């Protein structure tokens, strides 16, 4: 620990024993889950370092949180769903100001809990603040656009967006703040009530925000509980009281939770799931640019991103040059601790190094070779990235979303090969295409846009900017997450209609002037 810069040290075990239900922060006295960090281990010990504990809450606690959210929503009759738009915006603005005060603490915990380097941890926090502020501004724009009474075929209508109900929010470990809040924030601001369970890794960093949530929102709007998914999420879904399942994770988890709901036709889904994003390198690609983009695209945060490039297709004519340049660049990457801002850091999951080794062993047993000199070298929870070639369909690394530092490479002569593989794939989030000739690029892009939801031209796969749509086909996503689209995903169009006659016009004028209705109004929040 003495080798850690003083400002980033954790000098004692962090015991989080608090949770938030129905506007009250309570102490948990039951079982606790140990929270480990793989950053530091004693010289002779294989076990990760214990940095904290977190509540291992019960099914009874889960139902208490669900009942709080359900009562707060009250079938749409609750205070929060009926609240004026500007009042909800004021609550969210108050929250973001309180959240900013916790930046240093949360950035440090991002490094310790999931091994994200210092710069990327800062970016995750700052990007989340920007996302919340952009969401507030976008909600104002939506509200302004809805502040007009339409008249079509003799029927007047005031059309707005209304909440859906109770939302169960389950975030991922790789972006435990940003991607979780990309679900939670739009769900809340649109008038829904929520139950939020953090991921197993990245759980301590939520605790500093409990007070901010409590002070900013009415009781029952945000309920934050901790524990295992099967103990917490399963009974909540079985109750049938959840209106929206919002989850970023694996499709198997999403399917299992959906299957527990007794009325699936009433369950809305907002899901960000796995992907196997390919890079397709044409023979006229700018290789230096391509190598750099594929390097960051496949190995940023050790490849632990759903948006990472998970497989590379390179034209046979330039295969050798690409592999040489790419492998050389990979071997030049530095391993280190998050506060050193190295590109590669320890993997947060204790079991992940063995999984990566298993993928490499499977591929090499079936004919692939490790192209880079350092590929696959392990030290505790460090794993140096392995570039594998040639990779074929019978290898696990070809089919599985590796979510770690291994890069499979496939060569081709005809571009129909990667396109056919994408057609056969269960996933359809993004693809990267590298080349220069528009006669070649045009038809390929026209095919790719019908296979995935984002095509990156001479650029790595990525999520941002957050104002752009983020979604996927097949098993990669349900609904769209962007600043604008997320607000739509967590709401539904609803309207008041009236025949165009003098009586109704008089009623509408009086209602607008008297401000008797939060829905029927033509003013808006600047």
C-alpha cells in the first residue's frame, strides 16, 4: 500500500452498511459481502485485497424497496409522476450539484474496484455529469415541443410523454457509474419510480451518492439496495409489479429475468447486451491509422467494453503487414496500476485471467498462433493481450464475447466472408470498416447498416457522443439509449383530445389560464 500515491490510498476497509428505501437511509445489520480489489496482493498471497464490505440484502428487503417504488408511483397517481416538469427538473438539478461534490471519492473507488485508469475514471465521472445535464436540457426541449395544442380533422389534442411505472435498474460493472446512470437518470426524470441494484464490481462507489439521492427526490422515487441478483432481482420480477426492466449486461440474465415476470406483454424492456463487433480491413486501408484505431478499439480498458472491437477481419493481401504492425504496437503497451495511467491495468474479476487463458489454449489447440511476443503472459490479475491468428469458426474466441485482452484475427479474400459471418452472428451492435475506395466502401456500408446499428468509417467502435443513438440488433440491445432516445424509451406518448367546439375551447382556455392541470398547459420551462 505504501507504493500507492497518498491521495489514492485506502487506509482502512470501507464498511458500507447503508441502503436507501422510501426516502430513508437505513443501516443493514445482516450478512455482508466482501468487496475485493485485484490491484494489490501480498507477495506470497494469491487472494485479492479486501477493500470493503457491502450489504448482502434479503428478499424481504427487495420487496420493501419494490413496495416503496410501487406506492410512490401509485398507478400514476403519485406525487412524482404527476409533478410539474420543472419541479422534476429542479430535483434532478439539485442531485447533480450534490453528486459533483463526490467526484474525488468516486474516481478513487472506480480505480480500486474495477481497475479503470485515472484518466478514464475521471472521464467516466465527468461524462456522467455531462449526460445528466444534457438530459435535463433535452427534457426541456421535449416539453417545449409538446406545449402546443394541435387540431386535426376537427379534433384538438395536446400530446405529451408520460411515465411507464416502476423501473428495475441493473447496471454493468465495466461502467458502473456512466452506463448505470444512462438508465437510471432518464427513467427518473420522466416520472417513473425506480429500484436500483448496483453490479457486483463497482458497488462501493454508489454508497457516497445515497445521501444525494435521498435529499434530491421524494420518498420512494429512488430505492437503492445491494445484494445478489437472484435474491434481489428475481423476487421483484416475480411480483409482476415491475413495468420496465432496464439492464445492461448479458442476454442470458435479461431472458431469465423476463421469464420470471407473470405478464410479459406488460413488461417494457430497455436493454444493452453483449456484442461481437467486427473490424473489416480492406486492402487499400491506411494501415497506420487502422492499427491505431484497432488497438484502442479492441484493448481500451483491457477490452472490457461491449463496444470493443471483438474480432478483426483483414484482407489476405495486407494480412502480414497488418499483423506485424499491430502485434508490435500491442507489445509496446504498458502494464501498470490505474493511478499510473497505463493503458493496461489488472482485471477486476478474479476468474477472468483463467478464462482468457482458456480461450487462448482452445484457439492454439485448433491451429491459431499467438502472434505477439508477450501475448497471454499472466501475473496475478494482469493478462497481457494476445493477438491470435488464424482464427476459425470452431474456436471459442470466434463465437464468444471475450470481454477481455485477447484479439482474434481472421483473413479473407472476398468481403462476403465477414458479411456472411455477421449475418450468422447472434449480435448486431456495431462494426468498423477501414478503407479508401468509395466504389468499394459504398456497397459494403449499405450492407453493414442493415446488420448493425452503427458503422464506424476508419474509426474504432465506440458509444459516444451520448447524443448519438446507442442500440443494437438481434441479441445486442432492446430500445435505444441516447440523451434523446432514452427519454423516449422510458416514457410513452399520451394525450388529451377534444372535439373542436365552443364548449371544449372554453374549457381548455380556462384550464390553461387557471393552471388547474399540470398536463393541459402551453407554458414551458426555459
